[in-house]
C-alpha cells in the first residue's frame, strides 16, 4: 500500500530525549540489514581492543575501509602502525577480542545529527599473506576504492622523489594491514530502534542498495530540491496547514523503503515524517521514479 506520509511520534520530545522512532507498522529494514548497511557505509568506525590503549593520533584506530566477505567476516584496512594491527600481529590464533563501533552522522546539518550507532564484536586476526590477501584486497577495492590498496601484496614500486616507496611506510614496512573480524555478536541503536543481531543473520543479510549513494543523494535533495522536499508536508494530513508554514524541512535518511524528513511543529520542536515509496527500490534509477511519485502526490 502506498502510504506517502507517516508522521513519527516525536512531537513533544526534547533533543535530550533522543531521536524520534517510527511507528510499528512502518516498512523497515531488519536489524541485520541495518547493521550490514552501517558496516558497508562511509560512517566513521573505531576499534576497541580490551587492554590495548588507542593512540592519541586522530584516526589512528579507525579503519580506512571495510567490507563484509562472503563468509560474513568483516574485512578491515588499517594502518600497519595502528594499535589494532600491532595487537593482531602478536596475538595467538583467535584470542584477540575486538569491538568495532560505527557512528552514523546525517550528511545534512541539523539538530540531533547522529542518526545511530552500531557495534560488531568478535575476534580479530591478520589476513594471511598470499592468495587470501589478494582476494580480500580486491574485494575491498571493488567496494571502497582507497588509492593504492591493491599494493598490499605486491613488491614496493620505485621510490618517489623524497619519499618512501609506494605502499610502504617510512621504515620500509607495508603502510597498510588487512584484518579480519569474525563476528560473534552485533547490535544497533538507530532511528528505527535498538536491536541485537545474531552472527548467522548478519552473514545472510544484505546492505541497503542505496548505501553507497545515500549521503550524496540527501545532500542533493537538500541543495537542489529543498522546496519539493518541504512540499511533502502537504501529505501530513491535519498537520499540513501548520507544518507547511514553519521552519525548514531537512532530508534525514534514505533507504530502499522511503525517505525520512525532519519538520518543525507548531511549538517549534523538530519531528520526523516517514514517506514510503510505492514499492521498495533496487537502485538509483528506480529511486528517481519513486521520488517523482512522492513529489507528484504532494502536489496533486
């Protein structure tokens, strides 16, 4: 059923009370899909290893890229000098436990900008050199290109003038290390709610098909289609007359099921409305038609 405008029950909430949550009957991704989407997104991630103190350098414990292998393990590209890489190099078998925390921040500026957090806990090991390293590096490069990633398992290329060889750190060591996080458990606390995820569900889940494009799409909607986004307030029923005359309308989140927009109510408090697409989209091409359907419904 096409339900283009669904106000979410956030009216009366203060920013301290947290993000708005959706109604129970709203079309939504599963908890496992939400965690997989966070892992495959560009949201900031950090690694915490019990007993290992993180470096003070900004970003020293943040993977440069990450993705999920077919077997459900999370592949992480980290600096070779990072605490995680050093700890994994000295660990025995699967004794090194680790928690990866992912913080999802809305790409468009607004109050309550943090949309959610996800945690993936398990056992951290080095990806062995050889064919598995090349296969893992290729998978990462396909999903998250990061410059000279594919130089991980190759001989260093000639030294640049005044610097180290390409793909090699200052002391002649590889600049990057591939790690594998075997998932033991996961959980997510986001705009949809708080849920735990079992390892098998994480392995079989798919990320949202729009995950690689969501940030750019939301920024484009905000910059180039702000009036049309604001016009969606016409779909809010009895609240339309008040909401359509107050404050800005900011696109908050986008997935295959629909668009979430933040409006301002009659008391100048933010609230979210969820606008479902006629049917879930599978790619950006289908998203264009779905967005046109929303905008047309708002003006009809």
